[in-house]
């Protein structure tokens, strides 16, 4: 493998023939050799690689070689769409060409969730219905049909034009049973391509959804695989816990019963049988109401409450099972899909109410008027991944932010990998000469009432030096919106474009504005801390008002804190602080995306100056210039 990597990435090697001006990157070759060795030895590897090391190509080259030579299947998982797109459209075509120079043929396939794909049966039916129509929707249907039938496009992105959500739902494969028209089913074609591929690229959510199905049934929608590589692995803990979360509420049950009773088969049952099922349904709904009312009474007007005791749902679960069994015994057609969902809901309710697993959190939330939902989620993915993933295949975990002080113990313990090799590859960027961290010495306590006003005032001062070209990363939408209200008038007066993230907004559009319009300032929260890639002088300042500690009012985080404190451990240093460091490093990494980047990361949180852990924070970040005065921006910003 090492000789191949030298032929591929070394001076005068295969990649130099494909990329003009190519020069070998020692960090990239180190990653490649480590990944190649891990795959050949069937070991797990944790690889932290800073920005600019070329890590994605670094792991793809040995993974592809290993898969082709040994007829193996490797799953590549990313968290963000931009990285997935880069791998499929840029990196893998290059890897394919490299292997052709070795006289080997690499096959790869991108896989998304069902809702991204067209159901040919639905599309053909809608196409026939709209042939004589001249509405805008019918014209779009004709365009889609042509792309699918003539150019073999099978997913929404590949169409190349926007499709209204209302229309997409009519033709999406999200509820498409492949048995309808297997000879023309696009999902069946995709499945066939997957089984012939050496490399399958997907996202974290799809992979963990598939893993959840495998744990239940033994089979998943992905083919059997021989190794998994997680890029952006710092996100996998949260995604895994979200995918495996279970929930149960009255509305979900009522909706399923409503759909079931409207089906044609039900109206064809004799009157006496209909009455029997209607009575069981009423009994179920009565008992469900009693259960949820009792939970609601104990919440005392709180938005959520952790549950520590078992909830008695034996009667209602027994009734639901009786309903399912009775209907199944009639062998009616058209009921199995809803009965399966009803069984799953009943199973979730029983699991949540049992409150039996110490490694899970259980809680109830209330939304609107008495709309109560019961939840359960794993506190950390190791309870799932240790047995379902790490004991089965070699796994490569890579990210720019997995270690704490160069050690992986915190991350490894959270995700459940026990024995592993590790490597830390530093970024080649010249942080010391091109990046300045500024922590103003006049900042108030971040929990004070005046902090948001201070933030807006300080942003005004910063823009005097940057002229826009700024990304501000918040830890809450509430604070972000308040600062935006304070800051908006100033931006309007001096001609800055202030773009503020909102729920459901197109993140990529905001990023494109930042790239293309110099007097742009973007306010972002949550997803903007990671995956934003703006190179060069389009982004010269990243401002972080508050250190990104996890929110202790989140049910899962509160349960984590309770668990640690019961074990006489420090919830701050054993959980809150390491999680904050990972996210802070991600936010810091938004600034330097290429060797041409130069600018400042400005942290307004005075805990960077006053708390005893300030040294640990500074040590976790690259070595940069430091200042306590915003006016020092003149010494670091590009001319």
C-alpha cells in the first residue's frame, strides 16, 4: 500500500499528471499511509487532520485501492452536503483516474434517503394525468419525465431546476413500494448499483438510520460493507443520538387509526366487525388520554421534564397489540403498512415508559395546548456503536476536531471505540503570522443584561476595520436576533449587507453572498459553526460572542449532567468543557480555509480572561498572535 500511495501522491506521481502545479503534501501522505495500514490490518483509526491537509483525498486513495484489490465495499459518511458533493464530483473522479493508471476500475455510488429520489410509478401516473393540462405544475411534470426517461436522472438535485415541495411529495420515492414496478423502479436500479460499487458515499443520518434497521431486522438498505470511514466525525455523536431517539404521543396514534379506518378494506368489513374495532379504538384512546394527562399533571407547567420513574402503560399497550393481532388475523389487504407503523409506535411507547436503561435519557415535552410527547434517547452512542459497528468492521474516524490536547480519550469513550490507532496531522497554515485572536478586555459578563448591546457596539467597531467580510457565530437564536435588531440600523446607515440565519433558510445562499459581496456580514447559529468554507479575503473576521458551551436546559444534556454527578464526577470538566472545546475549534476553523487566508478570530466572552480554564482553551487552539484590543486588527487584516 505504501508503494502505491507514493506512486499516487508522490513527486511526479499519478496525481501530478492530473492536477496542474501539483506538489506533494507530506500531511496528506501521512494520512493515506495511516488509513491504508488500518484497512489492511483491520484496525480502527482516529485521525485528526487540520484544514488544508487534503484529508478527504488522503483517505479516499487507500480506501479505493483496498476495496478494488480485495473486492470490498467501503462506506464513506459525511455530515454536510458540500463535503459529500466535493467527494462525489471532484475527489472520487480523480481517484478513479489514479486507479486507471494502475489498470484498475473503481466503481462508486452516491446514496441519499428515499425522499430525494423519484418514484417512477408515481411520476408516470402523474405524467399521464397531466398530458392534456397546461398548468405550471403539469409543465414541470413533463420536464421531470423527460429528464428521468431520456437522461436517466433519478434524484431531485440531478434535475437541475427547482421543484415545489408540494409537487415533489407527489412523485417522491419516500413512500414508494418497489414491488409495484420493479423493472422500472429507480430505487431498485440504485440498489443494484450499490451492490456493484466499491465505494458508497452517504451522510451520517442515512448511515445511522440504516444501522437502526439492521439492529431490528438484521438487514439494511445499504449492502453489507467491509469498512466505514466517517468524515466530520465530530458530528456523529449527536446525529446517532437523534436517529435512535424514540418518541410517542397521542396524535401519532390517532393519525394512524384515522388512516386505517379510512382504508377501503375497513369499509368492506361486516358491520359487527367494524363495531368491535371501533370499540377497541375508543378504549385505546381513552387509556392513552389517561396516561398523557397523568404525565402532564406532573410537569407543573414546565416545557420539559426528565422522567425517572416507570409509567404504567401495560393496559394500553396490551389493547393496541390486541387490535393489531385481530386485524392481522382477518388477512385483509392494504393494512400491513399502517399496522407495522402502529406496532412500532406501541413498541416505542412501551420502551419509553419502562425507563429501564441507565444509558438512556427519558423525558416528556409539552408543546402548544397540552400536546405532550414522551421521548427516550441514548445518552451517548457507545451503547449502540460498540456492538453494532466497532465490533464488526474496521472504522476510520476523521475530523479537524476530535482530540483534546492531542488526546482522543474523551471522543473515543463517547462513541464507543476501545482499541484504536491514532494520528494528529497539523494544518500547514501559517497561523502565527496570519491569524490573530482578540479577546477584548472591556467585555462584560456574557450572562449580563447589557452583553447583547455590548456585542452590537463591538461589531460596529470591528466593521470599521474589516469593511464587512465577517461571520458572527452565536450559541442561541434569541441572542442572535436581539443583537441583529441592535445592529441593523448601523448596517443600513453605512451600507453593509446584514444577513441573519432563520429557521429553514438556505444556508448556502447566505454563504454565497459572503463569498461574492465584500460588504456582507452573516449572523449564524447552530449549523454555521461547521461546514462554512469561504476562502481568501472574502472572510477576514470570525466573531464568537459567547463560548459555545452545551445548553444545560436541553433534556439530553441535563440527563448527561445528572448521570455524571451521580457518579461523583465533574459534569463541567468531564462533559461541558470538552464539548465546548470541540465546537470552539470548529468555529475557529471557519476563518482559515486556504494558505491565502488572513484575519482574526474575535472572542467577546470575558471567561477567556477571567476563568482558571482560560489556559486550556488557548492551548487547544493553533498558535496565533493574541491581543486584547480590536484596534490591533490593523496589524493582521490583509491590505
